[in-house]
């Protein structure tokens, strides 16, 4: 089922329903607050930067830049907006996920417990264990960053090489799908990491279900760009990714 992009995409809507359930709602508050603060800051910064940048292009000392902006504004403006919003929102979402990683892990555990029912047992919560696990969780986020950075640099080089060519529209498309892939990795990893599945094994499992994972990631990215709704995306994505994992990924040893 997860070989179909649409089957993966609908799990985000499942996530919105799951975070409203009793026993799960209490784990949503902290990730939600972190997302609210950082994405609000990202929105203000992104749109101020876009306005200043576009105004600077119109006043460029190069006549060909002015001519391009004036005559192709209808095409360049939306592409710049989409490109900058995707880059800025993903960067801030990445920071939010770093800060919220320990709490997102708890949310994923609560969702999995709800989905598996009474037969699924977890250890009772302990603040001592929670704080002791934080270095390992941040180490896992570091692995994601190491995976992300060289590929992000490649996307940036593509943007710089194609910006003033007829192929400049390719860069925002590539960046969107790359970030969708990273969103799938980011959120599906939470339930996997709860079961200590190694990072490389996690990547292999997601690649085996690439289409469904990309469908889920694309939906996350699309909703991240909608003001207001994007505040709820992070906890809903954690819940939806956990639902996706429970339904379609190999069940770990519960011993």
C-alpha cells in the first residue's frame, strides 16, 4: 500500500485526528508551542526578506536584471516566493524538530501505544530516563543533519547555476521534493528510533517504501507552507508517520 504516493499522503490527515485523542493530547502541547514560536518567526523573516530582495532586483545596476524582473515578474515572483518559503520554513522546521525531538519521541510512543492497543506495553514514564535519553536523541538528529547537509548544498549549487538560465524553474521543484524526502525521514524516524532501529536500517526501510514515504513527505511540505495550519503540522506529522509505520513497516521485536 505504501508503494502508492496517495496512500502515504493520507496518513497526515490521520495524524490530525490522532493528536486529538485522549491520552495523546497531553503530549502535543510542548511540540506545538515550539512550532508556534519558530514558524511565526520564520514567516515574518521570510516575507520581509522576499520583499527586500525583490525590491533590490528592481533597482539593480544591471539593465538586463531590471528588464528580466520587469518583464517576467509574473513568473519570477511566485518562484522566488515558493523557493524562499520552502527553504526558510524547512530550516526553521528543522530547528524546531531538533529542539522538540525528545518530546516528539514521547508523542510517537503515545500514538503507537494507542494504535497497538492493550497488547502493546511500554515502560512507565520517568523524567530521569527522559533526560538521560536526550543526548542519544540529539545524536540521532545530528545523523539526520549529516545526511541532509551535502544534499542541501547540491540543491543550492543547482539554484545558483540555473537562476539566470531558462532552466531556473527546476531548482524550486528539486528543492521541494528533496525536502519532502527529508520530511519523511524526519518523522518516520521517531517511532523507529523509539525501538532503537539503527539510522542506516531506518533509511533502508524508507527507501523500500519510497513512493508512499514521498507522498507523506510532500503532504507535510505542502501544509507547512499554509500559514496557521503549519503550526499544527509537526505534531500531526509525528502522529501520522507513526500510524504509517505501524501499518506498513516490519513490527520490531517487542521482547
